[in-house]
C-alpha cells in the first residue's frame, strides 16, 4: 500500500481512455506540519503525484491489469497554477494521448473549481520485473495491483 495515496475516489472511468478522480486535502496530513506551519498547502510534488497515480490507474484499467509495473519516465510541460489548502478538493483528469509500444503519454490536469492547480504530460512505461519467470513475481504484482484498485475504489470499472 502506498504511503501517500493521492486519490480519494474515482468519479468517472473509461478504461484506457480517461479517468476523473477527486482528492480532498485534510488538515491532519503529516507533511502539512512542515509545509508550511502558518500557511499549510499541498506540496507541488504531491499534486504532481496525484496526476501520476491517476495516470497509472488509467493505464492499468486499460489493459485489464496485465502490466505488473507502470513506471514514470518523463513529466513534460509541468505547470503549477494555484495552491490547495486543507478542506479544498482537487478534481484530477487523466486522458490517454498516445501509445507507442510500452510507452504511454497521458495528459493530466488537477483543478480546484475552475482554477488549474497543476497540469502535465506524463510519459509512462509498462514493464515487467526482472525476476526469473519461475518466481511468479509479475503475476503476484498484477494480482496485488488489481486487488488494491478494488479495495481503494470498488468496482468502478464495472459501472462505466
């Protein structure tokens, strides 16, 4: 389980095409103690991580969780537009732009209301572990990620 889960719920999903999720910043989040004590705001890297997590789930649902690993290779054209303070909600949109072999480019944007907080084009790569096939690592990871998705978001893919 990831320590800093950046998506609370998925509100819309067309597997492999588009995903919309929400993330509400809570005042009790650990990293807000240092960022910043008198003006707590979500760190830009955490907003970017929300885009990254949305892109990963978009890719994984698009291939039926067949890719055990989805790694971030590039974050292009990253632009920050606004702060997010406790109690505010990000709406994160991830849209598939192109696939080229194992590489996928996703356009991702986070907004609060009608204001953009961060936008980027993310290049991710689907790959397998380097473990010997006999260990079953890839299948174990695949099953774990599908189970994690269902635990976090329910059967959202079935309702689309």
